[in-house]
């Protein structure tokens, strides 16, 4: 008997595919590679990120390049909030510091809408930054993918 192939990560989402989609997004953003991250969005994807409205691959890459030049040692955790059909709602937190060494924890929510092929066509993010002291940091894994055994947002009380 051959193993059952994994469910495709395309809409309509199940709880399992929505959770997998969220983890893949977290992994991509933790790579801090704008080119890699841009590949999961449609070529004409529309974003709202705070007061910025990048649209399309080139603007998304430019936005992310600028973001990660400013938000140093970035580490992100995303968690599924809700899903239905071709939409997923996510809550997240990430830690980073600026070039003066001030650490921040940024909290937010994202609403995602996907095309039939599973690429994200719309992303709306609301984010708040809170300065933190270095000893308040909670995200301590090496840069890159969050280890599977590292606590998630709910586990951390966030």
C-alpha cells in the first residue's frame, strides 16, 4: 500500500492545510530572503503593511529588502487564527532590533486571500511595535527557521 500524498496547500483550506500554509509562510519570512518570499505571492499581489501599499513582485521585493535592512536579527512566529475557503487569518509576533541596538517585539494580525493555485493574492497586515529590553526577548533560536520544539505564540503567553 502506498502512502497517502499530503493534501495540496490550495483553497479551499482544511484546518491541516491552513496550519501548514501558515508554517510555510513563517519559514519563508524567517529566511529574510525577499526573492524567496516573493515567490508565494501572485505577480500582481496587493498588500497593505502598516501605511505602505506594495503591489506586485518588484514592489514586494523592494519592501522586504528595506524591512530586513532596518529590522535586524528578525525572528517571527505566526499562528493560525481562522480560515474559510480561500482566506486565512493569522496572528503573529516578531522580535528584532534597530541599528542602535534597541530591541522590539512587533505584534500583528494578517488577513490573507489566495488564488486557486495557492499563491497569495492579497495580504493585509496591522502591526504594533513595542520596545523591549534584551532580557525580555522570548525568541532565542539561531537565525532562520524556528525549531519545531520552540514554543509558539500561545505557548509563550503571547
